[in-house]
């Protein structure tokens, strides 16, 4: 059986071929769009949206694996008793992403090639699954995988659908080879392309007995973070989940052998790799565009008006349209003083004070203490789902 699994690192080729002009152009647009998106949002709002988007990434990464978790139960404030076992995996994703983002920010001199190393990939996998139950770690043959353990250590060959992953003996040599190639790419544009190519090649190698999909997507997120492209105002996992059929098809097409003499000189199809990288870059741009539209000032004003007019939770709290106007300014500016917020409502002081108290109780406005001077936006999941339409969608269809 082991003879059916490829062993040579040459089977990874092409790793970094000369990409066509249209892909280079997409790679140039991504940092431009990321910078434009960051510039339109106040720093305090970026922090709040960033926390929300970690939940979004976890939700959609779970959804790609065919597992639905209710986004509201993934919020840090959600009582633990409301989280089922599957939700604990999703919470582990949020915690791991946050921890590694902080580590990358703290150690900003970390060499680029370290994000492609076998130990780095293993640490992410271990952190993602360290608290998983025995049932969640169980493989189809009845055995269990160990979080962070590469397949060569586990001595385990695997079949994933129609894909025979490379021999377990080839895992570490292949990881080393990819680090050597992708970790030495010098310029920012090439590094972005390398991240997308690596996403496929790492999934193709299938370094762990299970849990590879979540790991690969998180590795890609962290590499984009290192490039300064995850601002954190958009979620690649959201884009991949919403085009799940296309995502899987592009991955599978890039798995295939070379299609002929005009399809590069490697073992795997060069054209398939081009298609996959192009799809990934287009997905990045699509998700940036979604967030840009969602945070657009005029769009947000109209949505707040509608939310305050029709949402039952808002109506039960007795909130007025005048408060929506003040809230819009808070969301746009990222912070305002308590006194200014009440002035922005245009309501009498006592009424404005009552309105603000209700907003704080609902979590829509945040205040360090009941009388703190500064106010900040709050984005509880239920409210964020109203404010950002279609943020979390259970049914995923290809388009």
C-alpha cells in the first residue's frame, strides 16, 4: 500500500513558477485595497471589528468542514455552559488566532521563512486541538490523532477522498522544501503569491492525520497578517466558505498531474496552480469590498435607521431614532465623550441619559465605568449581524 504514495520532494513542483500578468495585477491590488479599507475606519472601530471577525473566521472555517456553530455562542462573553463540544473547537480557533496574531505583533522581527517551518505549523495544529475531546480526535480507523503530531511521527498514510496524500515519510522533507522556496521569496508581491500557492501545497501534503483544513486556513491568515494585509477588517474564510464548491474544485484541480507539454515542467499542473492562486486573490478582494460597503457611512446610517425602527430588542429597550443618529457618529469616529454623545441625540439631558444607559446595557455602547468620560462602539454578535447584513450565513452556495 505504501508504494501507492509519492515520496520524492520533486512531486511538489511547480512551487513558485513565473505567474502570468493577470495574477501579478491581482497581487498588486490586494495591498492597495487593504490600505484603503484600514484608512476609512477609526482605530477603536478596527479593534472591535477585529474581535468580531475572529468569530466570523471561526464560524466559516467550521462551516467549510461541514459543521455549523451558532455565532452568538462563540462570543467571549457567552456563558461556557452554552457552548457545546463543537463550539469548543471553534473557540479554540478564535483563541489560537488571537494568540498568534499577538505573538507576531510582539515579535515583528520574526523572519519570514519561520512562518513556513514544520515546527510553526505543528504549534498551530497543537493549539487548535489541544483541548479537543477523544471523540473529536478519533479517526475513521478508530485510532486517535495527537494534536501537533506530523504524519511522519505518527507513521500514518492517508487517503483524502480521491487524493492519496504523499507518503508519511515525505512530510518533513516536503515541509522543509516548501520553507526553502516560499520562505526565501524577497518582495511583498511575490510573498503574497507564495502564501496562496503554499495554501494549496500544504493542503496537498496533508501534514497531519486530521485537522488539516482548519490549520491550513489559519496558517494562511497568519501569513497575511505578517504581510500587514489582515487589518483585521475582513475574513478570507468567509469568502472561501461562501464559495465552498469552487474552493474545493480549485484545490482538487491543482492536485492533478501536469496536463501536457504546455503545462509547465513540474509533476503537478501549473495551470491548476495559477487558477487556484487567482481564485484566492480574487476572494481576498471580494471580502475587502464586502467590508468596505458594510462600513460605508451612508449605508450604515440607513441600516441603523431600519434597525431602530424594526428590531424587537431595540424597541423593547425603548430606544429612539435620535439615539441611532448619535450611535452612527460613535461608530464612525470610534470614540466620543459621554457629554457629546448625549448632545448628538438632540434629546433632553435626562432622556438622553436614559437612552445611553439602555445602549450600554444592550452592549451596543461600551463604557469602562458607569460614569466614564469616553464611550466606544460595542458589537455584540446579535447587533453586528443586523448592522453588517449577511455577515454570518448558514447556507453556503457556490456562485
